[in-house]
């Protein structure tokens, strides 16, 4: 590739990574999995025990320790704060984009590499993982890194590439367990059986087993010698086998649950991915893409991962995230081949004085490279962008009603402008411009989310402020916690154990005790507690909270009914005017 093109690619990649890097420390810890991965390394840092993960000052045996260690290192470098929690996730997202670029470049060329990077950077689920779920974005990094070195090893050979593939797989195992070995190992073996291009000895299995053992076994051996089966048995039997085979470990959804999930999480690229699969099916009539490295290994990776998690009894929407960067690579390859075929055909028709050259192009470029299917997909994507532009103001009015009115409509303007560019490019039959227009629109929306809407969302996430109010009054003998609303970030902000109560009678017993009790709960639960005339409770603060429920999208009473209350059982607590305010 020419030097000026290299600089162009670098600038585009830097721009694609920008939404993942801005405003990392401006929003509080999410009361979901992020709280566990923020607090556990903080407790490691406080106790000096880097071996045994703990949360709420008790054992946390659900996951291996690598995510905790990475965030712990970030704490040591940048201090204990939200920025340090999210920096590893941002770097992981950048790594995923770059690995997607690298794989597509090896398989299809530099233009396809840019397409793959642009698609990967604008996948909604990857953006959400990078902002909320450190463990899953790190797992995705190690999985796509493993695939990168497998592809490189197949194309270029050499022990070094296979060693790096095993290294990334081992790091993935130390992040989230056996799935980091099952997905790449099964995909590689199934492709070998279909393509018959490699033999088992070509994978250096003994060296690979040694590398995996060196990475994985030391922590498990050390934790077993120190704590017995406390950390090992729950992880393998409950968090892995139990989640896969038992409905008691979480939400049980049907086999086809991931079909609509993939359409939403890969929006709007899922529409174009259907076009790519259709064209691959036509391509199958002249070639055997499943046996090729370019399409076979990525296809098997996606299909195997999708079926594996569809068979699991416990399903979470982010489980199939390992599919999305690889789907982006497949999509980039087919799109790039179509663009090249169209340009060759246009050039031949323009410059040729007879029809012979055009006939030659048609013979060398079969119907699979016809752009008509793509234009239909991009047109449908434009219609979907218009639909989103119409729905966006209703979304903000329902879930963030108090933000400035301009912010209700800003995304709609961007989406509508992107839709116009997209449909105009379709009408002009400019396939490359369609791709650029769609990617640029999504990139602009993600950048707005990171720089504007996530900071604005803090008005609807009051837990951090509640904890600051509690800290001003908290004595060593006091109790604090939450009732029927999961707020694990309280541990992170209070730096002390909290109670997690779900039984109303037990909470009443706590509030009647001699101890001073602080509790955060939803408005409807407070009304139930306050109905007990023998129970003394005092509201210290209240605030509407953000909770995404689409069934309430058009319900104007939704925000008022979702207030969080900070209460106490002691009358001697005086609240200033800022704490007495009531937000609706």
C-alpha cells in the first residue's frame, strides 16, 4: 500500500476509535456487571490480596481473575476512579477494531479492511460492551485476537503465529473460562475437516497445550492451595456447566431467541449481512466458499457460536457478541468484491469501443458481484434510519424528559441526514458512498452518545450522589444498603459492606433496630414500607432513575413512577435544601 494511503487508513482508524475513548470518567459506575469489576479490584488493592477475588468483602467465585487484574493495574496507574475502570475496556474496543481490520486485510485487501473496521466500530453491542461490561469486551478482544493469529498462521505458517493464537486463547480462558477455547478451537477444527487444508500436527498441539497450561494453571493451582474448591467448583459447575445446562441460573429463552437479538445488536448492518449471505449462497454455485479460508473459517466461527449459545439454557443478549466482528469481516469481503466488480464493469463499459470487454467482465465477475441486492439493503437501511429519527424524540421524552429540548431532536437530525445521503447514493448507484454514508451516520450518533448523552444521563443515575450524602452521616455502627433494586455500585462508592434486602418484613426489622439504617429503594416500595404506621422513616433525597423499558416508551407517567428514594430510620438526621428537593 502506498505511503499516503497508509496515512489515510491511520487517520480513519483513529477517527473510528474516537467514540470509545471520550468521556470515560464522566459517568458513574453502572449498576450492572460493571460494578462488580470496579469494586473487586478495589478490594484487592485495599486488602493486598491479589489472588482471591472478593466483592462486598466476601468471595466472588463467578469469574477468573484476569479482568480484575487488568483494572487493578489501571487503578495503580491512574487511581481508583471511573476513568481507570473504563480505560481497559476502551483499549480492548480499539484492539477489536484493529484486529478486524487486520483479518480483513489479510483475507481480502486494504479496502475491505477499512470496511470491516468501520462496521465493527459502529456495531451497537460492541459500543455498549465497551462502556458497561469490562469482562465481555476483554473476552471479545482475546477471541478476535486468537482468530487473527490463526488466519495469519494459516496464510504465512510458522510456530510464532500459532504460539500467539494459543497465548490469546489462554488469556481469554483466564478472562471468562472455557468458552475462549471452545469457540476458536471448534471453529478451526470444523474448518479443517471441511477444507482439508491443515492437519492436526500443523497446529503444534503439544506446544499449544504447554502455552495454555503455563497461562491458565498457575492461578487455579494457587487458589486451590489457598482456598480449596471455594473458587474453582462454583465457577466450573455453576457458572459454566450450570448456566449452559440449567434453567435455574438465569433467564431461560427459546432456541430462536438470538435471531431478533442479532438483528438489533448488529443494527443496521444485519440487513446488509442478510444480503451477503444471499450472495454467498449464489457464490456457492461456482465456488466452495466454506472450504476457503476467506469465508469458510469466519462462517463456521459465526454459525458455531450462534448454535452453541442458542442451545444454552441460560441466554443473555451479549453472549453472541463474538459473532459481530467476524460477521463484519464477512460483510466487508463480499462488499469489497462487489464494489470491485462494479467498478471493473463500469470502467469496461465506459472505455471499450465494443461489447467484447464488457462480456469478458461478465464472465469473470459472476452475478454474485451484482450490486442490485446491496442497493436494496442500503435502501432498507435508509428507511430504518428514518424510522429511528422519528422515534428518537419519543424515546428522550419518556426516559430523559428533563434534558434540553434541542437534545431531544439532535440525533433525529443526524439520522435523517444520514438517511437522505444513503437514499441519494442508492439512486445514484454509488455503492461505496452508501457504505461511507451509513458508517459516518452511525459514527456521529455514537460520538454524540459518548460526549453528550452519557454525561446528561447522570441526572437520572443518583446512586453516586446518594452515597455521598450517606458518607456525610455514616458512623461505624450504621447499616446501609438497598431494597429490591440492584445497586451494587454502592459498595464501590461507600467503600464498606452493604446489605442487599429483598424481603419487606426483613427490611422492616432492620429499620426498627437500634442501628441507624440508610436504604435506597424505589418509590413504589417506599410507599409500601411507609404504610406501616409503627415504622419511622425519613426521606433524605429522591431522584428519577434511568431504566430502559420499551413497554413504557409512550407512557408519560413512566419517569415519575421510577423515582429512587434514599431513606433512613432516624429523625435526628437533618437534610439541607439540596437533599430535600424532589425531582419528578
